[in-house]
């Protein structure tokens, strides 16, 4: 019980002597709050020391009213100290009321020989320090009215002091005039100074906030500028690569036309042996496949219009899986998830076919020699028709995510990839009004998502 009582007492004392914290501001109001607290604390401690002789002399000279006012004032100080949640303005008024009450009562009881003038002067000074210029003027006016009223009582003989000699009126007049002059100078000076400091602090705070906003806006603008510059650079790079690819494709297409035409012409010849005819057929088929690749490159470079017709994306995905399944090893699981109803799109079938095959091949390369799974799914969504190719391969490093759709960017070994597959796929999807994105976790796999506009005119 003694330990609990001791801890509780320590906690109460600690709370009493700890100033309240206002985390919302560190400006002039914050320091005024702390000043008020330390004023109350010092008055409470030193006031208690002064209270003891005050009690002794009050009893000796039978000034019971002074004992009463001193005790009441000290108790009021400790009350204000304990009320930490009381707003600053009310607590400041409470302290100023103590100063005024002490000054007034000491003047009434002891006259100019007591400390009444000092307490009234303190009342006026602290009004300016705690509350500003206008409250300082108000406190000066209150003191003037108080002194004039007491002077009137002295002149009428209503107010006399037993500790003063017969010329008490002269003493009162001299001290009263000096008090008023000093009070006016100190109150006006302190109030004006504190008000100016407060305004300067507020202006500095506003300037700092304005500067913070400007710096934040500039940083945001610089980030946006960098992003736009990067987009412009990417756009120019893609345009340059498209122009280069288009020029090469045109030249290669001319050479390919000669090869294909020669093979078709040779096939029209009579008495061809079986091996020769098979080789010519292979040349012709290879030329057809090469022509398809040329069309993809030309579409990527936007040098050739697309042949868009109503298509079922689920049907294209099914054909891709059937062909792709022939080339995968047994350790790779290939799955297909298609909707029950058609997934209508308006597209160039060969180009969409090429996109899906590129993504499936990319997933197979990501698996390498490991066991794994590749899943192709088609879904009808509110936003359009979605296609997802997901693998459980090695994934894509974070620093490469933003580069995988760049032309000729590849992490494969030399001779195992040109870096054009994903770039061409990106161009085809964009040309169809769609979007392509990728999510990847290194060591867990990648997920490519394509969203294409649904064909509203298909009637499905």
C-alpha cells in the first residue's frame, strides 16, 4: 500500500510540474503556453515560501483579510496548474485575475507602502506578454480607473492606513503618479513588442508553408516532366525501330517474292522427282511463313493496314494450343481455360495468333529445363475480352519489367532470341485498341494480361 501510494504521489507531482505539450504548433502560441505554465509553477513554489511570513505578519498586525487573500490566491494558482486541459486564454485570465486581486487588496489594506503597486504593474505587464497589445492597453485602463477610484476614496477620507504618517495623501499621490507612468511605458512596450513578434512569427510560418508548397509542386512537376520525357523517348525509339523494321521488311519481302515465285514456277514443271517436289513444297511453305512474319513486322511499323474481321478469341486460343502442344516436352503442363460462349473481337486473326504464340513461347523459354505449368485463359469481362498467359518460370527481374516490350531487348543467350516477340505483340495489341500488361515475381513466374475491345457488332 505504501509503494502504491508513493508511486501515485510521484505520478501526480510529475504531472503537476510537467508542461502541457501542443504538438500542433511550435510558434509563438506554443511558447506563450509554456511561459504561462512556468509562471504558475514559479508563483506556486515561491508564493508558498512568501505565504508563510505573510501569515505571521497578518496575525501579528491583525490583517486577517491579507491572510485570506494570500491563501485564496495561492490555492487558485495550484488549481490552474492542475487544470492542464483548460484553454490558454481562460488560464491566462485566471492568472491575471490573481495579480489584479492581490494588487487591489494590498492597496486597500496597506496603501502605497505595501506591494500593491507591484502586483498591479505585473498584472499590466503580463497582460501584454501573454495576450498582446490590446489586452495590455485594457489592463492599463483598468489600473488607471483603480488608482483614480482609490484616490477619490483617499481624498474623501474613506480610505486611510494606520501604517502611514499624517501626510499619507502626498505619499499616495507621488507613488500613484509614478506607478501610472511606469505602468504605461512597460505595458505599452511589452504588449507592442509581443504583438509584433507574434505577427512576424505568423508571417514566417505562412512564408514557410508557401515555400513548402512551392517546393512540393516543383518536385511533382519535375517528376511529371521526367515521366513525359521518358514516354517521349520511348515513343521516338519505337517509331525509329518501326521505320527501320519497315524498311528491312520491304527489302526482304522483295527477295522473298523472288524465292516464292521461283518455287511456284518450278512446281509447275513436269516429271519432277519426289524428293525435288517435296523440297520445293517445303521452300514454298517456308516462304509463306516468312511472308506472314513480314506482315507482322509491317504491321508493327504501321506500314501495312490490318485485315480486321469478326473473330472468336477462344477459337484462336484453341488453335494456338493445339499447335503449340506438339512442341512442348512432357515435363511442361499446358492448360486451357475458355468461356462457354464465344469471345467476339474484331481483329486480324493471323496477328492475334502470332501474339498468343509469342506469349506461349516466352513462357516455355522462362521454364527452361525445369518442370512447370503454362496456362492460357480467355474471359469475357465488362471491359472487353481478356486473355491471360501465365507460367511458373523464373520470372522477370524488377529492373527489366519496364524494358521487356522494347525492340531487341532480351535476356536470352545469343542466338536464342531476337527480342522482337514481345515488342511486336505490344504493337499488335495497341493497334487493335487493346492493352497488354505483365506481372512477375522472380522465382515464381510471370502473368501476361491482354484486354481487347469486344466486337459489339457480332451479335453474340
